C-alpha cells in the first residue's frame, strides 16, 4: 500500500518504468497546449489508432493555430473527423477555437476553471493540458486511471460512472503526483494502464508497483499457490 512514507519509492518506480516503456505518439513530441487540446479532443471516447494519428496531423497542418481553426469551415473539419466517428467534435473544436480567440486572445489558458469553460472540454482534458503542457502538479483521472486506483487501494463500492469528476478519486490521484514532475508521472500512469494494468487480465507479475498494490499482491499469491 502507498503511504506518505513510501510514496516517493512508488513514484520513482513508475517513473523508472516509464523511461524504457513509454509509448510514442505524434502528440507527445510537441506538448504545445493547443496541440494537446486537439489530441485530447480526438482521443475522447476513441482508442488510439491510425485514424486518430492521421486526423491529428491533418488538423494541425490545415489549422496550425486557434485563429486558423476559429475561421475554419465546419464542413471541412468534419471531413477530417468523420473517420473517427463522434463527428459533433468538429463543431465543438471550431467553437472552442473561437472562444480561445475571443476570450483568451488566441492562447490556451493555464487555469482549470478557464479550461473547463471552453466548449467540449471536460475534467480529464483540462487536467491533461495543465499537466502535459504547463507541467502543473495536477492529477488526471479517466476510466483507466480510476481502475488502477481501485485496484491499488482495493477501494470498496461500485465503480463510478464518471470517474474524471469524482472528487475523492481526484484527491487520491493528486496525492500520488510527484511535485514538479506531473507531466512524466501522469503520462507514465496512462502507459502503465495501457500496457500492464489493463481492464482485463492485468499483468501484475510484471508491474513495477506490484509491491504497493493490494489487488496485485493477492493475484500474485493466488498464482503462486495454484497448482
Ligand atoms: Fe494493476 Fe496488477 Fe500493477 Fe496492481 S499489480 S497496479 S492490479 S497491474
């Protein structure tokens, strides 16, 4: 279990794992906040795949700044978004860009409240921008991170329908974020959830934080005693 005393060891294990195991995506090569907003919007309710990567590149090539996207014809943006589904995101992206231009002088704000006020930007997305682009000490929580926390602490009770907005989970996740290194830590947790702590059959034996995890410890003991 993670405690105040061993928390830094837990954080270091995650960060050390990340050095060799991190995933590489085009949106991780440039953490400009506008680009992170675009990437996170495309990843809403969507698995990473070739279509997302193509749409990300096309959008930024055609609309390299909020000002460009604010002036876009929605039908053109829809053409780019269509292969991903959830086409309403084209309209939301254009509206968000218009708000950035009108209210924030074409810049992405670095405050949670202001990000949440933008069209189509929820808690997860706003915190991702604050952490990845501005390196603010904030946690990010989506369904995968919430599952990781539920396993780590064996949190009782039903799984929340909207974990990104559950205050107790955000506080719990926030307590684990290393001061001054939220960007790498949060990216590492996302990658850990994708590669090791998967929705089904988590790979506890190869997990860097198995010693801290209540669920994982039990799984490993079970495997060791089963014939
Ligand atoms: Fe997930 Fe298993 Fe690691 Fe726990 S030990 S965090 S359940 S992979």
